[in-house]
């Protein structure tokens, strides 16, 4: 697949985080619900991997908190993907 890395593991679980602090997994979750959701999901996989899709403007502190929750829940890998501001700028310039 173009743009993929050799040996990269697919993320089995994905959440989206907005600058407003909203977190979406199986619907909108607060941080306590997210912790519960992460524990449930981690139990379902041998080597659970989480992809955190963070919108532009999400505070690093929130990403750090989510990463800590995921690791405490049993995720062995947490990958953070952030939107590229230059992509948004290029789209609005057209």
C-alpha cells in the first residue's frame, strides 16, 4: 500500500479526539467512560493497538492523558495521528 511502512501493525481500535475535549469511540465518551471502554477493548486482543486520531488544536495534555489511560488499560501500542494544518490550508485556498 502506498505510504505505508513495512512492518507497521494495523490499529485494531480507533478513537477520535476534538479540540473541544470530546472523545469518540463507540459514540461520545467522557474520560471515565473512555477508561472503561479502553479496558474492555484491551481484553479482546492479544497485543492491543490503539490509534488516537487527534484533530488540530487538541492539547498535548489531553493526548498524554489518553495515552496513559490506554497503557493502564493494557494497550501495548498507542499511535497518535494528528491532522496536518497544511492540508487544511491547501484545501481552503482552492
